[in-house]
């Protein structure tokens, strides 16, 4: 078994996610709390949820209104 090949593979893996600075973490918590408050208020209806998520392609935050009620 070629141990050197395994060593090259583990070195090529991307680094773990970088730590979030404390001020950014606090901002993220505020956004999460605001989204929870909006969802609890049912501002968009009882079957809808507001969702914030990062778009994997653009790395920008995206807002979605999701209908939780299954279509019949």
C-alpha cells in the first residue's frame, strides 16, 4: 500500500471553515432572532416561513418565503 499517496490526499483537502469574527457572529444571531420573530408572527401566513440562507454560487444572502403546506 502506498502511504505517500494517502498523505498527498489528506494534504490536498480544503481547510476547515474559518472562524466567524465575534461581531459577525453577533450579527448572524440578530438575523436569526429576527427571522424567528417574523415566522412566529405569521406575517406571511400560517403556512409560510421566511428563510435566510447563503447562496452557494454567489455567496450572497438570499431571502425566501417557503410554503410549508404540501400541494394537494
